[in-house]
């Protein structure tokens, strides 16, 4: 979630809570104020009623507002207010009233007095006032929200620009990172720290890259010399025992040379030294690789089944695309049984290759690890290279094993 989005969401949640609380409190306060005013009005009517009875001796009754009747004596009932509902036949509905009940001694007589005043119109007034206040608050908050949002965008504009610059920064570029300065101290401090950090990382990266390439080159040279020397010794017709030892040494040197080249390639891939500069047709490459591996397929008497539904087109580096197919085809042939089967299926967004073969202890979580192998003489880097090539080109690769061993390559929709 973006920072400004989170701020706006927090502001909106706070606004909603404040608006609800203020509306409820406003309604309760207004309701109580009007209720108190109604109580004072009813008490004033009681005094007027007493004066009228003293002056005229008549007992006024006007239902439901006024109900007065004589009683023989006063009991212990205290004067009280309460809210009641009385049916209105004209409107065919129950209306709210505030009722005041009391017993009074007027002259030498005792009276039970019940005065009522409708609060129906007052309730409407309270609701209108509460809604008006809520709308005013909402309008104020909305204006403040958009003003704050505009201010935030202005303040964070330089930060967003610098963030985009950092996202597109590449250690392989010759140019250094250039960030926009602002009038905000914290942003400028962050810029200085990021620039200092990237300069250090770039320096370390270039040093490590040069070391890996130089070390690989330097290792390759003595390996080649050793192999040439052993080849010369073989030309001198050594004894059987010596011949076997020399061949074993040459094979070990070949494996060491291949391991060195694979590790160097992995380093280059992880350092993103290859650019996705060509459009690769998986159908065309697959057909070409089947021709190149035809001799090996014939040697192991493997049956190849193809299902090229629709071409899978990917923007890739040509060298890495070749290495991907070489490794994945070699794996399908090398780990297959004699007289087995290889099935290749290509769809618009999927490439799948399956091969028959013996069961192994590897799974989708471990098979792409470096040096992961199961009873194999390989150095265990082929599928690790395939995995890194897929990651570099926003592709997903999965391994499943049921009746056959399958590798599926699909587009990574999350990138």
C-alpha cells in the first residue's frame, strides 16, 4: 500500500468515526436541551393552572394536553416527568409526548394534575439540526481531505521522483544515482544516505564482478594447461593403469572446467549482465534443439511426442534462451531411461517438457537448488541456471512428478 493511500485511508476512517460520534452526540445534546425547555414550559403551565383554579374554581380538562381531577387526599407520589406515546387518530400513528404528573393542594382542595406536551415536532427539529450539523461537518471534512491530499501530493512529489529514479537505477550503468533535492530536511537526509549507500554498493558490486570474471579466467587457464599436458602424456602410450588414471584426471578437469563456467554464468545472470534484446519463439527453438539432439535421442532410443498448439513468444536474451533449452533438453535426455519417452507441449503462455525416468527424492522446492542432484554424475547446476534465467525474464518454472517428470514454464503474472 502506498504511503499517501495509507494516510488517506486513515484520514477517511478517522473522519467516519468522528462524524458518527459527533452526529450521535449532537442529536443527544439537542434532544436533551429541547427536553429541558419542554419541562420548564410544563412547569410554567402548572403555575398558570393553579392560578386559574383559584380565580375561577373551574377544573380545566383538554385531553391529551391537560387532565385535572379532584382527589380526597394527597398520597406519597412525587411529581415526575416521563416520555410517553399517545395514539393520534387523525394521523393514525403514535406520537411522543412529555408528561408531567403531580398532586397539588389548591385552596382547601386536592388535585391530581397531568400535563402533556407533544415532542413530535421537536423531535423533527432535533433530527433536522443533527443532520444539518452532520452535513456541515462532512462538507468541512471533505474540503479538508482534498486540500490535504493536494498538499501531500505537492510535498511528496520530489520523493516520488527520487523513488522512481532509485527503482530504475542499475549497477551496470556508468552513470551514478542523481536525486532531486527538496526543501524538506528529512528527505534530503534520506537522499544523502541513499546516494552514499548506492555508491558503496556499486563499488563493491563492480569489484566482485571483476573478481569473479578474473578468477574464472585465471582458473580456466591452468585447467586448460593441465588437460593439454595430460593429452600429451596419453600420446606416449602409457601403461593400462597409468592410462586409466590419466583419463580419470582429464574427466575431472573437464568437470571442474564446466563447473567453473557454470558458476560464472550464474554470477552474470544474477548480476543482470544480460539484456532481454530479442523476441524468442519457443516453437522454433524447440524444433531446432530436437534436430541438434537427434543423435542422443537415437542413441537412447527415445520417442519424442510434440504438441505445438500455439507459439509461446518471450522477450529474452538470445544466449540465455539457448542455454535454457540446452539444459532442459539435456536434463530430459540424460535422466531418461533407454527406450523412454519425451513429451513437449507448447501453448500461448506455457511450455512443458516431460520425460519418463526413475523416481528421485527431489521436489519442486529442492530440484532447482545449486548442486542438487540425485544419483547423478552432473555437477547439479543445470537446473539452477534454468531457474535463474526464468527469474530474470519474468518466467515461472515448476517441477512435478507423477507418471513422468515434468517441467512447466509460464509467464509470471505478478511482475
